[in-house]
């Protein structure tokens, strides 16, 4: 006979995150005595203490930590199974995750989300922002269902990708930056003594991408392209910026565009999804991102352009 139920694991998870029985009771819409009874019953069944009681606050014991660590895998598996069952019954996913490279402002999807909600049967949307390889990783790790990602996807397959557009890059520095006064194409020897500003790759497992950096280069790493622009405007470093983002600042004299001996190639953006997935929401978003007008609007929105 099984002594551990999914309900008990859900209670343990809520207690650990909320820090108390009363906090878990509020989250689960139960009375505190029910939470306490569930824990006591489980502790008696297993013959171990799962929580250290410290007044109103509680903390997991070592045994409790081990149970919850493995139990959370079971909770996720049960949730995934529940979602698959509902998907089979209705054809629509209960939740759908959209991944965006950090170059895309989420508000760029406003029109598309409105159109989806007018049709979808109760599917909850979740938008995730990642940078560079992190966007591809989120797709492969099944944290999202479809992605607008920069660059080529990783090897190994398991997904389908289509090009949605490209953007050009320009090398730019603030007018007061030492590189601004050099009247010739800049080479490695010119760049090496100065700090570069780079966008951090959010990948946790895949090898991170580094673009336009020299070995041993002093680098200021920032979370997204908008931050990169702001730091370059402030003279904190140099780097390549999307042309659509840099041109207004160059036109007003807040940045100086420079020629370099090794320019950055245009960046290609893709829409991608896992090849073994199906569902009405995936079908809808896949068709939406194949629309030429939608693709043009999204590419124009890169970096707020």
C-alpha cells in the first residue's frame, strides 16, 4: 500500500514555499488543521519527522528535503499527465509557453495574443524571455512550446525551425569614447585596450554564445540589448548594436557609427517548435508565425524598433 499521496506531496511543497502551515493552508484554500493532519498522518506512516517546528514557522528536516526533492518530480509528472489527458479530450493545450529572444519586446505579441484569446478554449499563455542560446535551450528542455530565437539552433535535432527574418548590426560608441576619434576601420589592436559591452547568454546547459569579443577582452555583461544600448550611450564600452536600434542615436549624435575590419554578420531569427509535439494551440501559433505580415511586424519590433 502506498503511504505517499500526490495530495500529501502538494501540501509539503506548499509548506516549504510558504514557510508555515497557515501559509500553505491559504494557498491551498484549506484550514490549517487539515494541513497539520496531512503532515502528521504522513510522518506516522513513514515513521520519520519531516518538519522541525519553530513556533509558527517550520523547516524541512533532512528526510523531508529528500522526500520533497523527489516528490516534486512526481508532482510535475502528474501535472504533465493531467495536461496531456485534457489535451487529448479537447484538442487545446491547458497552458502554452511562448519563448522570445530578449531582442523581442513581449508587447510585440499583443495583437497575436488578442487574436488567440478570441479563439482559444481556455488555454493559458505564458511568455518567457531568454537570450541567445537560452531561448533554444528553453524549447529543448520543454519549458516552452514555441520560440522566436536568434541564430542557428543547436545540433541533435528534435525540433523544426523556420527563418522569420534577419537584422543588420552596426558598431557604435559614444562621441566621447576614445575609439570615436580614430578615422579608419578599427582593428583588433584598436579594440583590445577598451571594454566591450555584451548581452549575457541565458543558457544553463548549452554552450553560451559570445559575439564580437576578443580573447581576454575586458567585458561588461548586461541582461539584454536595451541595457547594452544604454551603457554604450553612457560611454561605458563599445559593441555591435542592431541597426534599427542604433540608427536613431547615431542620427542625433548620441552615438558614432564606426567601420571595423571584422564586421558582424546579420543575425538570423527563427521560429521553432519540438517536432514530436502537437495540439490546437501549437497549430494556431505555428500558422500565425508563418504569416508574412506578422513576421514583418515582429522583425520591425526587435529591440523596440
